[in-house]
C-alpha cells in the first residue's frame, strides 16, 4: 500500500499544489514567497490524502 500511496502522491500532490498556487495567484499574491509556500502547503497536505485514497482502493479491491 505504501508504493501505491507514493504513486498516487505524484498525481494528487501536483494537482493540489497547482490548485493552491492558482488560488494564491488569484488572490493577488504574485511574489515568490506566497506562491512557493502555497505549493509547499499543497504538497504536504497531499501526503495524508494520498494515503487515504490508497487505503480506500485497497479496501475495495480495485
């Protein structure tokens, strides 16, 4: 399940980090620091989320 979680993190992490960056840019934070911190926050938040998705996939047998 750990390997599946890491593979899912590649996709989920980039999606959430990109969404967080777009949200920061939309709110007017267009300098390096807020954009970088939003990307890092999205990357970190996606670890537990990818674990939960992998766990749910293992439970359903998909």
